[in-house]
C-alpha cells in the first residue's frame, strides 16, 4: 500500500498499539481506593492473586542487609527491571528488627512460629489470639489464628505472623473495647476469598475496635489480622504513600510487595 491511503492506516495501527499498551499497564495496576468509615478515611488495596504475585521481603538477597524501607525495596526492584506496584509493612518485629513471629520467605521459614504467651515486651503481639497471614504454594491465601495454623501443618510459600487477630470467624476479637482511648495509625490484612486479599491502613489514629469493624462491616472479611500500628504505611504505584506520617515510620523487618516487570 502506498500513497494517501498509507498514512491513515499507519496512524490507526499506532493508535491501537498505544491503546493496547495502556490497557496492559492498567491491567498490572492494583485496585486502590480511599474509603470512609465512621468519620475516618482508610486506604484499601485489593489484590487478585491470579493477577498479582504477592511476595515478602526482609533482607536483600546478595548482601543480606535488611531492606528496612519501602523506598529501598522499590529502588532494588528498579535495578532488576521491576516496577513496584504495591507495598506494605508486614508483621510485628522485635527490638533487634527481626520478625517477632513466623516469617516465611519463598518457602523458607526464616523465623519459627511463636506461640509464647503473656510476654509484655511483645506488646500487641501478645494480645491473643494472634495469627498468621499466609500464601500457599498453590497461590491461595488465608488468615488463621496461630494455633489453628500450627494444627493445620501445611507448608506455605510466604507467611507473616502478627497480632492480634482483628476478626475470628466473623467476630471481633473479644479483647477489643469499643470506647478504647488507645488510638494509633493501624494496618491489617484479610483474605476475602482464596485468591482475594485486602490490605487496609488508617489515615488517622483509630482504636482496635473501630479498625476491626472496618474489616467486618465495610470490607466484608471474616478473618483479619492486625499488622502494626504507628509505623504503618502502604505504597501504591502512581499514588504514593498512605498511613502514618513519614516522621513516625521506623525500619521494617518485613515488607509485602507486588512487582510488575515493564
């Protein structure tokens, strides 16, 4: 084809390629929304595990140095040709900046399940029951109490233990108090279905009771796990950070992430 008919055809092909490229980019993006619940705002990210590979990261594989921050993890991904679509802090950790409970990375348990009870130094981790968020080798995810997880005994691909459980079988943790004055930025996670994971972080300080009801009444979860408090943040590509203000954030001992290869 030549002459005056060629230019319009080339233009249409280029336009189609541009549209397809845009659709591909949007398909990679995670579903992120700001939701209001009882006068407070929350950033909520929903992941379809059929489309998004959720992973956990503590230390840089080559050097063994902890990533510590989402920004460090994001830059590490860039050096490998991967764009960070989503990230959030994982479970509670100790004073040595190591996970306080079970931590499984790519099928390898780096920290064992912690069933110790009543240690005041463990803070919220000892507000029982605590629990485990896990992604299994077949790709499905679940939140279980730590004792149920141990009884189940199945191998996992990725897992983070934290506490307390926010919801157990559709009910609020019985230790939560409705008018509690313990207000903090808070993050948590649930698996609404085997392949649907929901993360949420508060945009202002809230108590456990309110945060648990967010997962039950607004997000439709039956089992949900608290991740951490005043240091909690989530990162979404093209949106930036949500959650605790930057001056509150300390180094993390585990980071959930979804990467996309450009």
